């Protein structure tokens, strides 16, 4: 296509577009544009005083603490935990700190949650592969039995079955409801 034909086509497009814009400007008009702006302004002034449901804020204030924040031995899930709390060692209630891995074997205790009145099975996995954490030592013994019954004794290094058997800290993982109450 020669340059002249391309230029003519472009001019034709320009004219068509300009005509379309002019037609729509006349149809919509300055008044209706002002009206739309006015509605936006009024809406912006009225909306903030409308009654909003702010209950979410109250619920957030009552929300459970972040898992890492449970650093006291008397937290209900620690009722049968014998060891260092992973939540004091860079992990959380149920997660090992970076660089440590959960034990392949564990002991499962039963703890009572005072908030809902139910009993829960809690798996106390040791976290393995780092030197002993040494912070927040707890010695919960609810439901524990002497060492000759190994499966229900908590004073054991459960890292024994891991490749890295060094004990670092212990997590409390909820396994399920114990009695369906
Ligand atoms: N299960 C916690 C633990 C680890 C090493 C030694 C005793 C108890």
C-alpha cells in the first residue's frame, strides 16, 4: 500500500473518531457530567456515617494468640509435655523451629481444653537435629505412666528413630477429640 493511501485512511479514522466523540459529548452533556460528579461527592460524604458492622474488630481482639505466643507451661495443650517448648525456641506450639525436624515416633497424651470442655489427643513430637534448646522447660505429666511402659511415658528422647537423634524441643500437635463430648 502506498504512503498516500495509508495517510488517507488514517485521516478518515481520525475524522470518524472525532465525530463520534462530539456526538457522545452532546448527548451526555456538561450537566449530566456535573450531576455524576455531584452524586459521587454526596456519596463520599454520607457513606462514612452509615452504620457499619464493626463486630469484626471485637472478634479480632478476642482471637486466639498466635501459636508461637504460648510460652507458659500451664497452657492446656502442654498438660503432658516433658521437655522444652518449641514456642520458646523459634518454632510454635505445633511447628518445629527451622533446622529441626519432628520425631518419627512420639507419645500421645490426653489434655482437657477448658474453653470448650473437651478432651483432646495431643501428640508430643520431639524436634530433632539441633542442640538442646534449653528454654521453657515444662514437666506436664497428665496421664503419663512409669518408664517401663514406654508408649505412655514422656521422659524419653523420641528423636531416637530419626537419622539425627539430637533432641532440641517438643511440639504439641492436636490429633483429635478424645471422647467426642
Ligand atoms: N521427650 C522429651 C525428652 C527428650 C529427651 C530426654 C527426655 C525427654
